[in-house]
């Protein structure tokens, strides 16, 4: 008879560090981060006390969308290294106590993928075309797109091809860039192919996958017009977001993951604002976890944060899944810069939504220090985005000629997009590339601000009260304290501008979102505080504190 399981599965309370590999560390001196660079810094990650890493797409790709245009799902881009290096990385990461999650992109391939090239060559009505979503145009000459869907990056979601005989041909769907044609998930060959890709990487030691735009795979069969529903958040019965049939795909993936020992895991990137819909992806026979963007989107205000936490715990917790808390990723403005703005009138979380508002970056950094103590004390799992442990701000003034986000081009050079959160990390030294490259003369693929000598790992290492050392201490305590990680929380009475909650046994977290100092409203011994004040000082504005309590 097998023993009852008494330990929590690792993913229920894991802290996962997101590695945007092109910008993490460059091990061959060409200005692009790579696997060699990542291998050279595994000790840094282990020392940070994280449990796992998630690596953004590292497959062969023309890089029309930062690698989310995959040309071959079973190989490594020469920009990042080789298959041998990838396997060595996974082995070494495991040796350092770090699990490895990869990124799978099932909604679309690159237009350079063999399937799409075959589809173009094979012509209308062929089985090869049926792997994607090709349709004849509308209008008198078929020169208008099949419907009114829009690309997330701007412009129409359809591009017309030229057929082999030179005539204007069918149109294909791309919810993202034209270089990212959407796959047809009604085709059993697509389903089989992706289950095989999962196995390919699981067989090589990958511990799981982050699933890119997990809620977009299925399209309503007749591809109806959106009308005025574009730009709105996914609604029930939307023709291309969050359709019910997508859950069947993930039930199949779960079976593949469960056929491994130890079982492999998934985290969904399904940008849904409704925790009720979010919860459907993490029902017991589906995915393990899903990013909680409700929390990421919340402004730095007690009421907004409390409601984001409460709603998420109720709905996602209600199906038995842990919540995945996240403050930043490679798609949004870094939270130091978001929180540097007046939080009463923030219009969004992308650079373009905030860049015209006055910024106080010192305030943003103070709030970021408090925010991570809040996040790490919440029940569930946490994803950190590389560089947040250094308190990096968004780079808001990248020269226009250096912008690579497809949004920039597709918006007619009006929407700057996401490059500003993807600038290569500063490791050491006084001048760019700040130890990012093994070659000090290398030019990083995006320019680093000159002032980043203050934000290098080397500089922050030497300051016991730096944000980097705060992250290390908090992550160590999170591992040591049985109250933290998976579980539940109890709200404690506090002023309207203060959030206070208890976790059993014997732990409390208090955050002051208000404009004046408050006495700590909980009895206990302070373990850690986000500011540099004496351990028993009143709680300053925009700070957080962790306490050991007797309760
Ligand atoms: O993102 C999905 C997505 O819809 C948004 O994150 C969107 O890209 C962003 O809000 C635009 O400002 C995923 C990836 O995380 C992203 O990097 C890719 O570009 C996208 O899918 C397409 O693969």
C-alpha cells in the first residue's frame, strides 16, 4: 500500500524566476544573452533562493516577436546556443536545486515554420493549408479580409498571400503579427504535434511549460465579425478568446504531463480579467496553475490590492488550485515605473499607458520593495521577472531606431511597446555592458542606461539593505517559515489605507499604502521590513513588514 502524500507538490508554492534569455547574460560576447550566459549565473539564481526558472522561447526563430514566432519547436536558436547546451543547462539547473520550465507557443507558428511554408506552396483547399486558418477574401475581388478581427499588435488580423501562379490568393489569420500565422486547432494533426513537442522536452528533463496565450487556440467555426467587441476584455462566447472547447486540449496535455515521473506541470498565460473564467483553466484535470493578472493590473492602493487578492483566492482557490502572483513580466512596464506614478489615475500597465504621467522613481522603488513582501506573503506561488530583484525601472527613452516590438511598426510608430522592460541586465562595472557580456566591448542588443551602474548585482550585493538583499532575505524566510507558501490567509483589522493579514502558524504581513506613518497594528516580533528604518519603527508610507506572532 502506498503512503499517503503528506508533502505539498513543489509547484503549489514555488517561486519561479523568469529568464528573458536574450537579456539575462551573454556568454559569447555578441550582445545577445544565451544559454552559456545563463549557465554561468545559475549559482546567482540558487543563491537568490528561487525554486525554478522559466525560460522564454529559445527555439529557432526569425525573432519577429522576440522568439514567440517559432520556426522549429524541437531545436535551439543559434542565437542562444545548441541542443547539447540546452540539455547541459537542464542538468546543471537540477544540480543547483532549480527546476526548469520552458515556454510553448501553441496558438501560432512562425511564417518560416515548415508547416506554413508547405501550406503556402500547396495552395487553396489542400490538407497543408488546413493546418492554419486560410479563407477566401470578401468584397468583389476577394480583396477585403474574411472578417473584421484585429491583430493584438495593431492592424488587421488577416494577410493576403500570393498564390504560386502569381495571382492574389487567400487570406490567413494572425491574431498577433503577420509573421505569426494562427494554427487550426480543429485539426487532429495540430493536437498530436503539440503533445509530441511536450514529450520531446519532457524526455529531455524539462519540468514543465508556460503556455503562451493559452486562451486563444480555438476559434468559433464560422469566424463571425467582432463588431464592437474588439478591444474589450474577453467576454463569454467571444469568437476567439477563452472558448469552452480549449479546455479539452488541456485535459489532453495534463494526461501527458501526468504520464511522467515526477509529473510535469503547466502554467497558463491566459490574460483574463475575470477570476471566474481564470479558475476554469485550473480545474483538477486541467492545468496546474495560471498567472493571476488581476493582481498585476491592480494599482498600488489598499482597496484595489485587497479586492484583487480576495477575488482571486475565492475563485481560483475554490477549484483547489494555488494562485500564481506576479508583478511584472516581459510584456508590461516594470512595476517600479508603474508604481512611480500617481495611483489614483493610472490608465494601464503598459509603457504607453503611463509614460506621459509624472514619475517619482524613488517612490516607485520604495513601493516595489513593499510590494514584493506583500506578494511573497500571499498564499500560493510567485513568478519574479528578471531584474526586479535589482529594482530596475522601465527604460522609457530607448531610441526609436532600436525598438523591435512589432507594435511599434504596426501602430505607424505611435505605440512604443515592450522593449523597455527587456533591456539586458546590469551585472557589474561602471559602464555598459555592465558585465552583461563576456566581452566588455560588446554592444547589448538594447542599450542600457548609463545610470545602471547603481543597479548592478555587484553594487547591490555590497549594500546589506539593498533591494537585492531584501529579495534574498524574504525568499529565504519564505522557505523557512511553515506559514508561507500554499494555504489560506485571514484579514486583520486595520486602517483603510493599511492591509494586514495573518498566515498560520504565527505570521502576519502588514502594508501601509497611506500617506502617513502608522503604528504596526499587530503584536509580534518584526522579522523583516521593506524600508531601511529600525526594526521597531512605525510603519512608514509605502512600506511593508513581516512579523512573527503568537497567534
Ligand atoms: O502575450 C500574449 C498577449 O496577448 C499579451 O501579453 C500581449 O502581447 C501584450 O499585452 C501586448 O502589449 C504572449 C507573450 O507573452 C508575448 O510576448 C507575445 O508577443 C504574444 O503572446 C504572442 O506570442
